[in-house]
């Protein structure tokens, strides 16, 4: 519920806290070790490696709000997946008329 609410509100600071909590969880289980590495990399970038301006952009640029209003944000990755799915559906809908020019 915490992760869902953090995303819906688009709260970058709380997302960074959630990443730190998830890092310890992922680190405990060998099957999630690749996620632990990604979490650590993300935390290290925001906390130490990136400049202050870029860290701010990374922290707050993880969410997209297409409809406006409070609590209507979605993850940037999910938004990208929606765009990819929509584009594929448009191309598939063209049927045999798929050409480079079309």
C-alpha cells in the first residue's frame, strides 16, 4: 500500500525512502540479487554520484500524470509500456498495409 500510494502521489522523497527499505529486502534473498544491485545503483546515484540538479530531476521525474489532479500519477516505466503497447496496436491494425512510408 505504501508503494502504491507513493506512486499515486508522485512523492519522490518517499520513493527514495522506499528504495532504501527494498534494498535490504532484496539483499536478503539470492533470487532478488539483481534487484538489490539496481536499487543500490539508484540510491548511490541520487545520494552521491549525480549533481544536485540531476539528482533532483531523477528523484522527481519517475512519475507521469496524464490526466491531471492529485493522486493520478503512474510510474514512468508503466507509461512507457502503455505507449509501446499502443504503438504496436496501431501498426498491427494496419494489417497488410504496413509499409515504411505508411
